[in-house]
C-alpha cells in the first residue's frame, strides 16, 4: 500500500507542476470514441522540427507538449479527430515522421433523430441537385484540407451563438423516415437575425450558398482545424478575412435543409468532423 502511494507521488507532482495553470497551449477535451479526439504523445521523437503526422490519409495537428500534462512523456503531441465511422474493434494507426503509434477507440452509441422536411427535394434531390451538391462537397472538402500553421495557443472555442443546444453531434438521422448521414455538427437554436461570432481567431476560407447547408462560412484556425457555420441569413465576411475571436461573421437564418432558424456548427480536425462540444471551455 505504502509503496504504491510513493510510486504514484512523482506522477501527482508532475500533474500539479505542469497543470493547466502553467499551460502554454490549451487543449480540447480528449475522447477516444467515434466522432471524438485522441491526444497522442509522440514518444521518442526528439526532433526540433515539428513532426508531420498522418491518420487515415489526412495530415494531423501536431503541437509542442510544453505546458501540457503530456510534457514529461514527449516533446510533441498529435491531436487527431476520429471519424464517426471508426470501429472500436480495430486498432487505430497514426504515423508521425517514420514512427507508428497505435491507439484504441471505445464504442459510442449515438441516438436517432427523426425530422420532417417540407421541401421534398432536400430529401430526394433530383439529378441536377445531386450534381450541384457534389460540386459543393468538393469545394468544402478542399477547405477542410487547407493546411496553415499559425501560432495556435488555444485549441478551444467560444460558443458561436447564444441559444439552447438543440441537436447534438452524431445523431443517426432520418429525414421523412429515410436514413441519411449522421448529424455532423451541433445545432444552436436562436431567433432569426441574431448574431453569429467567430469562436476563435482564424481566416475565412470559404463562403457560399449551398444546397443542403444554405448560406455557409468555413473558417480555418490552423493545423487542420476548421469550423463551419450553416443555414445563415446574412454572411458578413469574405474569403481571406482575418478574424479575431468574438467578431460577428453573420446572422442566424433558415437557409438550406432546415426545419426552423438555427445555426448548424461543425468542427473539422484532419478533414474529420468531430463533436464541437469537446472544444468548449466548460
Ligand atoms: Zn445541424
């Protein structure tokens, strides 16, 4: 008993000393589940140059571990978004420089949601709509894949709109009883016309009026982290605009496939949609 307490002591001292009060990077909440985030200490990589890490074919955020709870374990940490399609029974493989890292994912059950959509084309799009949607998807994917390297100190977001969180991330979705893709973001219900703000510093990398998403903005926050705002009424920014946390980017609307005014907010890490809740400072 006594021995195990003594053995645990250095770890506790480490946590106290390197705890959040001294942190130079504020990390998101880790959740090794489908739609979650894995924070992987890149043990053994002593290089001074930021290692380049890859997971499922996408480049992954790597930051210095300095000031984080992982500082004693490794010089660098990878922060990887885990896709909703990840299987718990399969070991996940992340590569950094020439080293392989493996991690497991815990299963997570997401609830089902049934929605009734009045505009039938938003449930069964015609061939022209499908063509349009494919073009739009390619444009959005290009934005998700943008790689920029600003000095990222806070991998955390403020809520981009004020209102109840009406639909969580990950819901299995049925539109007019037909199964569709799971909910890739977090919905915030707010009155038509209320402000939407940039939840962190970033650069506007895409705006558009999209078939399903309506009036949309994508912001790049660097290192493969992007955030997207859909169904907006007005868009108050342009591609290339540099945003500081808190700046208004537009207003709440009900454009695209919606049942009423709300903000659909999605967050992408390494071209993978993950639960935005994990980035909110509790
Ligand atoms: Zn939504």
